C-alpha cells in the first residue's frame, strides 16, 4: 500500500451506487424524491406569490387612477344632500297627510249631508264644518259614521237649527288622532 507522508491509504473501498438489491438505495431515492417535491413546491409558491404581487400592483394602480378622478367638492355636496334627505325623511315620517284625512272625511260623509263650510287646524287636531241635512235621522247617522272610524277621537255637535226650507243646519267639530294620518300608516 502506498504511503503518503506517513499516512497509509486504504485499498479501494469506494462503494458504487449501483444497487444490487432493490432496497439497498432506498434512502437515497427517498431523499431525491423529497428534494424534488420541496423544489416543486417552492417554485409553485414563488410563481403564485409573483402572480399575487402583480394583481396587487394592478389593483393599486386602479385605486390611484380612481383617486385622481374623485371630485372633493362634489363629494361634499353629496354628503350635505344625504344629510338633508335624512332630515326630510324624518320630517315626512311625522307629517300629517291632509289628503289622507280629507279622504277619510269624504268617505264617512253621508250622501244626504251637504257641507257649507270647512276648516281644518293641525295645531288643535280638529276638522270643523257647517252643514245641512234633511232631518235628525240623517244627522244621527252622520255622527254614527264619524264615531265608527278609529282615526276620529271625539265629535262635538254644535248648534243645530232648522232653515226656512225645513232642512237642519248644524255645526260640528271633529277631533282626530294625528298619528292615524302619518306617512307610515
């Protein structure tokens, strides 16, 4: 055996990679397969990250373009308009609709009742009117018709007298419930 500066080299002890039996190089094959899988996952992850970064860049560019198109004065005006619309909505929600009140009044009015004058006051929640009827039976039916509606709180019959033609002239004051004439009803 040759010596090299005092060291003796062993005869050739290199082991070849050639497998004589199928299970001899199992660890080498397993390590190579695991390395290939890790490398493939790394490449897929890197490609996916690159794609996501491009998408983020595109979205960021779109946001910058949209920001350039904004009109701050128009946005302020829209905010004021939105606030005014909310306030108007609150007012309308608590607003008595006279069309609804008059519709109920006309629906309850008997066909033989003739209205001479009419006055409505929201501050006192009243409808006052003067009218003519043929007789006391029609007047009683008229009062009963107004009493049958749950939107009317009270009825006050004023002066009743007969006219030259034989008809009855009367005055009536109707107290109504304002919550029955609101927008939501």
